[in-house]
C-alpha cells in the first residue's frame, strides 16, 4: 500500500511519521511555501507581507501547522492565515487581506463550496481570488498558475520526509 502523508515534516520541527504497518510506504507531502515566497521576493522585492488563504478540509490543520512552523524561515512577515468555507467568504477574506498584505498565498482550495453548498472547481475559485485580491498571488501547485496565480514552486519527486 502507498499513501501520501500530509503534515509538518521533521525538518520543520514536526514529528517523524511512523508507518502504521510493514506493508505501507508513503511520501510526506510538503508544499514548497518557503521556496515560492523566496522566488516571489526575488521577482518583486517590495513584497514584505504575505497572507495565506485556504478552505476548511481535513488537511487544513496540518497545512496551518506547516505554515506556522515555517514562519521564522520566510523572508517576509505573515499578515494572517484565513480559512473560508465558501467562495464568497474567501473573496471577502482576500479583499480584507489586500489592505495589509503585499501577496497572497493560495493553498488547499479543493473542496471549497459555493453559497448553496456545491463543491467548486479550482478553475472557478482561483480566478475569483486572484481578481478580488488584485496583487501578486502565490501557490503550491502548477494548475493554480494555469488558472491565474502569479507563480508556484511545485513538488518534485525528490525525497521530502
């Protein structure tokens, strides 16, 4: 059996993942947030504060832990982490973060719902957030760049955990 493991990695101070059984192998999935923020700062040195926006799904807690554990390593300050249940809430959050943040990091958006509770595709979510924020948007997956985010540093096949 193979599985992806979401959670803070040992290199960020998290606990080492222990396999639940001898027939299980996995890879620790880690977003390259630091690398994306460094890359953005190289392109736009004026970026001083970065906010983080995501939806509330089972992996959200571990993503927030990863962000919080890495904050001291970022070349920018954090201007907050927002979790939105719906696209309307996410748009409102991005507009409020626009006042205090120079860039917005979009992560863990799959599963976000519309006002009627229907799950939305990121093809709808990302462009709406990019437009409502109106400043550089960073992310951790290549498809979000295709949907309008400014840049990403994506996961590689190299060992991460």
